[in-house]
């Protein structure tokens, strides 16, 4: 990107830690805000800014990502992207604040893993093992013991990712809600459910081999029988900067190919 935008400078992950100013993330990979936040922003008590513009051009990975604000067929070259970013840096943007999730893995009463997630927290089985059995509770109230390949807790931002592929609903980004969706459940009546994001979700691993918990598919923790995963709304938010005139519904229509073939 440093070669594409005049006056820009590329830095390594280690060098990012030296910066104390606001961080602007350009990227189609949904995990990048998590990594920037963990490496530099959180330590300074600041929050990440994610610019949703021309992400497909720079990363080449956002063909289906709903975080990609500009469709590929609209990207004609670097000049188009530069003009869009320049306009946004000049104040021509719309802010969209989205809450992050704070997830922890507990073992024998001690926290052994702690991470933020913008999209989802996933507890799933190993590649060659059988189903998991987990005990799910919300705010200390028992919900169910579930036998499945795994369980997804997704934010509205993450509702268009892994959760969507297992039959979860689409949540508008403004909703203070999460989706809890089972992965290949043994009981067919075990369906995705929409939860308030003000509570705490607890997932206890009851049975299963080679289980793990991952956070935005970026960081991963191996689990043992008896481990507990807790998920709460974080005090941090990610602020998305959309180009003027951006529409969530336009993005859905373009990325999910709605209305194709309609006259």
C-alpha cells in the first residue's frame, strides 16, 4: 500500500506498537481490526478506526466480505481508491460504532486466555474428532447441553460470516444483540437464537477431544474438558468510517447477489 498511495509509509507489526495516534485499518480480512486493537490501540486506551473503502483493492480477499465497502467491479484503479480515501480524510464520511466482544478461557478458576473479537467467538471440535458436548448458560441461567460440532457467538458484524453459513440470521449492525448458532447440531430442533448483548454467555466444555476456541479466526486457544469460555460485551468499540451515501442494504444486495435476474 505504501507504493500505491503517495506519502504513505508501511510499518511492521512490531513498529505499530510505537504509535499512539488513532489507528486507521484498511482491510477486507475481518480479523485485522482485532490484531491492530490488541497490538497497539488497547494499550493506549484508544479505539480502532476502520475505513470501509477500497478494501478489495488493497487486500484482494474481500470478494465476499461484507466489511468490504466498495465492490470490486467499482474499483478501476489506485486513483479511484485514493480519491475515495482523500474525500473521507477530508470529513466526507459517516461514522458507525460497533461494540466488540471480550472473551476469556477459564481453567481451574484461572483465566488462561483473553481476547477481543469483532465478529465471533467459536468453540469447535478438532479436525478428526467427534462431536462436542457443551453446557451453555446466559447470565448464570442454564440454557441447554448441546451436542454439536461447535457453537458460534456472533456480533451483528459477524452475523454475515461463519454464523450465516450455519443458518444464522442477519443482524443489522445497530442492534445491541448477538447470535448464538450451533454448528451441525445432533438435535435438529437446536436452532440459532438471538441474544441481548448486555448479558454474559458461558460455555463449559463437557466432552470432546481436540476442542478449541477461536476469536475472529485470528487467535486460538486449545481447550480441555472442564474449561469455561465466557463472552461479554467489551467496553471498546470499533468505529467504521463509511463513504457518504453508504447503505448496509446496498452492501447486502451486492455481496449476497440479491435481485439477480430480476427485470
